[in-house]
C-alpha cells in the first residue's frame, strides 16, 4: 500500500534517528537516579486545568515516596486563556512539599516582555492571544499601543514581571533536554540560541537528527502527545481543548497525566 507524502515525512525521520542511535549503541535515555520528572506543556491561562493537573501530579508523587520530584513547566503560561495573572501568581508561590521546580520561557512570555520593553509589536502579541492577558491585568479597552504599554506597566505586579524575566530557555536533566519550542538541527545544545528554543518549529519538527538528548517540548499543538525517536511534544492545546498534558519520566519509564 502506498504511503502518503505526509506519512513518509513523519516515518522517515523516526527511522533515521533510531538507526543513528543503534549505530552509536546509545543507551535508552534515563532520568537521574531517584528522580521523577513532571513536565507540563503550554498552560495558556487555564488556571482550572493547571490546578487539576497539579493535584494529579502531587498524588502521583506521593505514591512513589522514595523519588525526588522535579516539576518543569515548558512556558506559554499566559495569553489565549482567561487567567494569565493567576497562573503566574500560582507559579510564584511555594511549590508542593519536596518538589524542585524549573520554569522555562515560551514565545508568548517573550512577546509580552518585548511589548512591555518597547521592542516588540503590539499587533504581533495582541493578535496571538495577548488580548486575554490585557483583560486579566485590567487593561482591556485601550486601543493606542503607547497607552496599552503604559497601563500594562502600571498594572502588572513587580513580582510578576520579575518572574517573567527570570525564566530560563532550557533545562537538561539526565538524558532529556527541556525547551519550549525545540532546537536548531546541526547546532550543539550549548550553542543553541534562546530565540530558536522559544520559537523554532518546522526545521526542528521535521528533523530526524539525533540531538544527543531526547528533546521534550511544547509550542506545537497536537491532539495527543507526539512521541518521536528524538523528541516528545506535549502541547495538547489546553486553552481550547481542555486537555493539559504532563509527561512523567522516571528512569527509563515514561507515562502521561492529563486533564
């Protein structure tokens, strides 16, 4: 039976990556000993889903008390959904008991900061879900970009802005690399640009390259988690689907939690 071109585009990179791994006799990716990682995809202002998923994560961690739980959020906390401000306030607060946390920056946080700093376009941000963030910070109904920026600077709490500016572009744990969007094929991990890690799409998604670590990412919406030989995508479009996804990693084991 003939395969479609789209199917070949998906299958071929998987085969290439698996063959490369076999040739190099690389072991299966693992977390660090005793570590259990919870990686959450794009939240986009859905505080209801985030709260429900965190309850699942805490319950799961309690079932394996000999593990050290690590929470990694992959960015895009704001925009599109109704409660960007409440998401940030929640992330700023203390983590669940015993959890280590790492928060990454998504392209939506990047757009918001660029707008606040006067280096980014209002249209680009507002046409990609920024209107909902303005409403969350009581800045709706203002049309002039300069006035929007002025009011946003006044209304966003300093602790929220400090949190946004503290976000990292990536995190490495064991055999995994966590980023928001992906990485540039052919470029070493330590030479990757922050822009690519927040924004890249097709060049990364179509690559069958062995990146040296399995890349766990969000940014590109799929109806369910996308597992490839070199990457795992966990953006399931929570803001519109109601499905917020968490990848659980422990040793060589993987599983998913979702709302």
